[in-house]
C-alpha cells in the first residue's frame, strides 16, 4: 500500500488542487491521507468537498483546528463553521485522532496530527531525546507520521522513524505545497502553485485571519521555524492548590497532564494562603505532604493569594496551568481572568459526562479562548474534605491518598480533632 500524506491543508483550495493534479499526472497512490487541519482556512467547504471527491481513496484524521471549528472556538473558527453544513460538521466530528495502516516497505505505520496522544503538543527536530521519548512512549509502530508544525522532515527519534510531510496549505521554507509519498520508502515532495493569485483570492473570501493569508507570501526559514517551535515545544507545567491534603485525585490529574502534554515534570505550587478557601494544616505541613504525593515533581510554596500575582512575579517559560473542569467553570470569578490567560495557557482536565455547555459558557466570555486546552481524565470522586473527615475519625485512608501521604498523616496525627 502506498499513501500520499497531505497534512495541514488549512482550507487552501488552490494548493490542494495543485497537489491532487500532480498525483493524477504522476502518481496513483492507493490512499490519499489527510492528516488533520483540513478545513481551517479561506475555503473550508470547497476544500472539504474536493477531498471527499476522492471517494474511498481518501482517509482522514482530526487536527486541532478541525476540532476548534467544531467547538466554534474563536472568530475564525466560527466563520468557518458557518460555511459548513450540519452533515459536514458531523462528518468531521467522526474523524479519528489516529490511524494505523500497513505501508509497503515500512510496515505498520501510525498516522497522527501532532503526536500520538495530542493534536496540539509541539515537538520539533531540535527537541531533546527525553522530549521525543515522552511523546512516543507506548507507541508500538516503528514509523510515525505526524504534522502540525508545518515543517517537512524524515528523522529517527526515540527508536522510531518520524516523518512530517510538511504543510500543503501553510508552508515553511518555500512558498509551495508540501507533502510526502509514503511507501515503499518516504519521498518528501513540494508542488508549486500561484501563491500571488491565491493570496488575492483568499483575501476576497473575508476569512478573518488576514495575517495567516499574508504569511503565505513569506514562509519562515527552517532555522526560524524551529526556533519558534522550540519556544512552545516544552511548556512549563504548573499545578497549584491548597493540597490539604493531596489525594489520589490530585495525583491522577498531574499524571494525566504530564502524559497528555509530554511534560517530564510539573511545578506543583502549594498555596501558602489561598485566597479562595480555608485551610486546616499549616503551609509547611501541606508542602511536606505535597512532596510525598508528587515525588517526581518540583514542589514549591506559592506565597501569592491570587494566580495573577504569581504569574506576574514569576518568570515561567511558556507556562501551562493545570486545573480541573470545576475550577474552570469558576474561572471568570478569578482575579483578572483575561490577564491570567495572557500570561499562561490553561490545561483543563475534563471527565466523561461533564456538561460541555458549562465549559462553553466560560469560553465564550474570554478574550482568548484558544489558550484553553482540554484533556480527558477518568473521574475520581475523592475530595480533601473527605480525607480530613476520615483522618479526624482515625479511619484508614487506603485508596484515597498516596501511601506516603497516609503515612505522614498517621505519623503526625494530622487533621485529628484532638
């Protein structure tokens, strides 16, 4: 099986037309695989219809901007969503996040948009070996084809061959449509088309992101692109709370965030004097409990009552602040929520069945909703108040807190009424 991999088309109809014309003239791959971010751009409906015209030869996976269109997240996403009919949106919603296909000469090959577990995590050729190992952990296939960064390469990372076909519709390096033939080997390609006419026509569509259209004329160099990507390749994960005491639910959120965003560790911030709740153990004690709960993370005391004060005082590189869905529903009550989002992205842990409309109502009120990322988490009903109540009664805490935390609570007699 041979596959033409067309990633990050971004609603650029002329670019897609040029690539498909070249395939008709010179190649006849068994499959044309669209690797996500197909419709976000100036010609969403026309681009989707052209891709679907390939019939059974076309395969699709979901990209981050495809998802944003479905969520109507931001002005451009709403503009695009309004140009798709309901059946087209339902079709996009059904696209899988990954595909595994047997490719001639390469064997089982995993196709994903950004990474195997995320449609928006950034990794680049310059990322560290540890970063690549985290991103590809648990992947059994020897070859991984990914996109998202718009940079074409074919390299070895973490014991696997990693292929990025580049971007059909939003190029780097040179103003052309970038793609790749996969099977029996990997052949990176680029196809020329009339960029000047495309930009003029795209401006006439009314697509809100004029900057995106104008960037077609001056693609970044490889060096500049990698430098930009590396600024966002490994965000600083922040996870704050009273941790009074830390329990298994806290640990599950931290671990899920590290897995989802390929973070080697989190900075766990123990609020010295939370501005939103009472605490029952001294800050020094809660800090010690947090060290026991998060032994592999960087646990620190947070001396600020409000998150905005912490973010303004500290110098975190590309911070990503991890919170739960319930916390996010109250985000508009935080001090200066839009200023918080200006200084950090949010990673919101959602559980199955959580009402999406509650999350959407918050997103709609924010100036930069695109800076809010969501990740899934299996529900854990444990609450610190329940742990304190059991500890006060001298009852065991098995299955509620990490063993090291339970040992400290028992040893110190913490949360006892006497």
